[in-house]
């Protein structure tokens, strides 16, 4: 008798959980169809190397696009380690196109000069120049 009661309770909890998840997904669909989610929102994806967008962040980018976010991408390297920087740039732009990021939303910072090796120095990402703090 005790086992039957526990089974009924477990079935009730599972049914409630299923209905809750189903209801949540239906509400999400209706908001997406109404264009309420992400309307006009912008997102910036910052990556270190070309191909990071596909290897690590493709599900995130596709999810943001599904929610109607305008996604832009900033890449801190052209991937020129084996002198294939131009190829990597083209691959990055093609990958972004597949993911729904327009070429105008892709910025590649190809700063080939190393930053000073002091611990206090920093690389400026906005202007692609290295700078040392004032002493």
C-alpha cells in the first residue's frame, strides 16, 4: 500500500513537471512569435582566435539570433601563427555569415606588435595599440 502511494506521488510530480516545462516552452514560443524577445537588443561576442566562434560559441550565437539579437563579433587575433592569417580571416567571415553575423558586425584586431612585457602594462583593445601606464 505504501509503495502504491509513493508511485502515485511520483507520477503526480512527473506530470506536474512535464506540464510546467511544456507551459514554459509555449509561453516562450508565443513571445518569440510576437517579436517580444530581444527586439532591438545587441550582443557583442569577444573571442581570442578565429574559429572560437564556431568551436565554442555557435549555440550561443544561434540562440541570440533566434531571440532576434543583433550580434557583433570582436576577434583579437587574425590567426596568423602559421602565416595563414588571410585564410583565417576569410574563414571567420564565412563562419560568421553562416551564424547570421553580417560582415559589417565583425571586427578583427590584428596587432602584430607584442605589448611590453611588464606586469603593469596593458593592451588597448579599442584602438588596437599597446600602451604603458603613466609613471
